[in-house]
C-alpha cells in the first residue's frame, strides 16, 4: 500500500498547557506505546501508530540534523531535550519541548526509548523556528540529502562551539 503524502496545512493542532504527550519506541524508533494525548493531538488511532516509525509525525520543516543529534545522543545512553515541530495526520502542526531518554535493562543495555513532550513557551518556539529555518536551508541546498544533513549538523556544532555551550544548555536557554 502506498503511503499517502500529507501536506502541511499551516494550522496549529490543539495542544494545551499542562498536557504531556508520551510515547515509547523500540531501538529502531518504532512506536510501542502512545498515550491518549498523543493520539488526540496527532489525530491518529492507536492501531495506526503502534509499530509505525515515530517519523510518521515528522514535519517537513524539521531539520534532519536535529534528529541526527537526538539519535546520536540517546543511542549513546544519554538523555536529550529538544524543540520539535511535528505534523498531525491531517497536516496540522504542533510544537513540543521533548525530553527523550533511553531505557535500560538490568545489565545496563539500552532496550527502548521514552519521550515526554509538553507545550513549549512561545518565545522558545520563535527562537527554534528561526534556527530550524536556517538549518533547513543548509540541508536543502545540496542535491545530495546526506551531504545537506551533514552540513546542517556541522552548523549546529559550530553554533554550539561559538557559544561555548552544550546542546542541552543551548536548548534550555531558548
């Protein structure tokens, strides 16, 4: 069955202050759990999400370089905070402030990932949106997607180096 391509509507999906979107994935990023808030905001039924790649809600304006940083961090056993723009099933968007952590078994091996997301402050969304627009322009410049993503990733690292701070501190400063 061919995947239906949904286009962004430009409308914001309703996501209220104080709500938490929760999901869990396996090591490959396939959804193994999603709470009711996730289902409502993203506009999916549970059976549509369970087993699907978490990227099912990826908004086309979200830089892949940020996801590379996220996956590099959590697969190394560390937690990460990030601002993410997601896309609901109908094309509406919603910004989240995500806290993503690896889950470990009794031997200390990573067995899954857990993410809690809440509604971010408007000022943080404005700052993140400006940065992400810049990173997307870098990603989209080369004809090779991999080269573009790597160039945008290097730009993130350069920004952090100039500010002399780590990514988490940078994100929390927005």
